[in-house]
């Protein structure tokens, strides 16, 4: 939005705050696109559009309290930012609720993981790969053998147990180094 | 898609109107306090019962409507306080006697207070870009506020107030608005 359009928006917003209903259309037309773009960037998919609508509802409901010396776009975006924050908090709360109820991030009713669950799983996977990458080739091979529940034929069972313990210790250290306790 | 946008816009418009109604209701709270105070000061509740509710309704509508109507509320109430105070002074004074005849000064107090209120309203209207609208809206509010005091002497008190308001403000406002039209 260029400075002329912004000045015009401020003027329309001042008139709307004063009670001039004819300024509603231009204010709505000027604010819808930037507020929707802001919310879509801050959130994803339909949530962005819904948050933009909610933000504009709240903004228009408080239109009379607009400070005439203020900037209308900044004012509208502050409502949008607040709405996006609310949606994010709601998402986080829902995620925590899923974990509490089932002990793990839950899947959707139709069996597909929720976008949030998918993101968390991907993050965990990346974290595990990052930590495994910090280990030596021998440690990685030992751990893979352990996960497959096999005992290699070229070493004795006692030797393998000692190797496995050392590899696990190093894995724990590497994990702690990257992600803390 | 376009229908969704229209629905969203209508929702925003309704939210705007709801916000204005809420602000108008908040705006009339101080006026409600003034009305109750007037009842206690007057020690008679009849004027409050007759003039109070219309004053609340009118100010709520003016504040909701906004623009010149909304801006006229505060000066209107301020101007209306003048005849109210004049009436209280007159009641405290009692009556004026000329020879053997004594007269109540309440009705003259309403006329004089109304005239002063009219001058105040005219000054407010002079500064407005829509003098007649501001004067009309402010005049109704001032008349109802003043009636809280003047109604206790009956219809003549209210009539005196209205005459005073018209005499005090009409010439100035009419001259002002004619001057604007000629310019």
C-alpha cells in the first residue's frame, strides 16, 4: 500500500470512527487484502482466512475508538496479530490436550495424522537423524543391530553387549549435547 | 467466493453497528447519573420521570448516529445545565414582590437560563460545518436537560425554557447558516 492510499485509508477510517457510514466500503476494501495476507502468512490454510475475518470483525466493532492521529493499517494489523496469536495458542492447547489424553500426539479420526502431529513427528525424526549423524559408523551399526534385535556372528555376545552399552552412552551424550536433558 | 466476501463484509458492518450501539450505551451512563442527581437536587422526581427517559433515548440515538449529531450531545447537556442551575437559584430565592403583589421567579429564571443556553448552543453551532444540524440536535438535548429543572413549575416552565432557547440561539444560527449559503 503506497503512502497516498494509506493517507486516504486514514481519512476514511477517521470518518468511520466519527460515524460516517459511507466510509465503511472504502475502509473494508482497503483493509481486507493486507489483513488476509498478514494472517495467511502467520497461519496456514483456512485458519489464515478465518483469523482475518475475525480480526476485521473485532476491528470494526472497535472502530469508534480509533485514534484519529493514528495509522489505520497499523491499527488493523495489530488486531490481526492478536487474532493470529489467539489461533496459535488455541492450536498449542489442542496439541497438549491430545498428548495428555493419549500419551502421544493423536491421529485424526480418519486415521491420517493431523498437520500438527505430522510436523511434530517430522521434527522428532530430523532430531534423531541429526543426533545419529554425530555418532561414529561403528556406533550407528551397533545401534541398528540392536534395533533389529540381532547379535552379529563375528563377535561374541559379551563383546556385543559392551559395544552396545558404549554406543548407547555416546548416543545419550550426543542427544544431551544437542537437545539438553 | 464472492458470496463469502459479501457475507464477511455484512458481518463486519453488523459488528460496526453493534460497536456503535455499545459505545452509545456507555456514553449515556454519565447522563443517567446527571438525571438521578437532578432528582436529588430538585427533591422532586416528576420532571426526572418525564424528561429523563426521553433524554436518555435521544442522546443514545444521537451518539449511535455519530457525526454532527453525536458531537452535539456534550454541548447540549452543558447548555441544558444552565437553565437547570438558574431554576435552582430561583427556587432558593423564593419569590419577588412588587408592592403588595408577589411573583414566583421560576418561569423568568427558565426563560433567562434558556436564553443563555441558546447563546452557548449558537456558539457551538457556529463552529460546526453543519450549523443547523448541530443546533437542532444540541437544542433537543439542552431542552430535555433544562426540563429536568424547569418542569417542576409545570408547562409554563418548559415553555419559558423553549422560548429562551429559541430567542438565544435562533438569530445567530440562522445568520450563520445564511452566511454560509451566500458564501
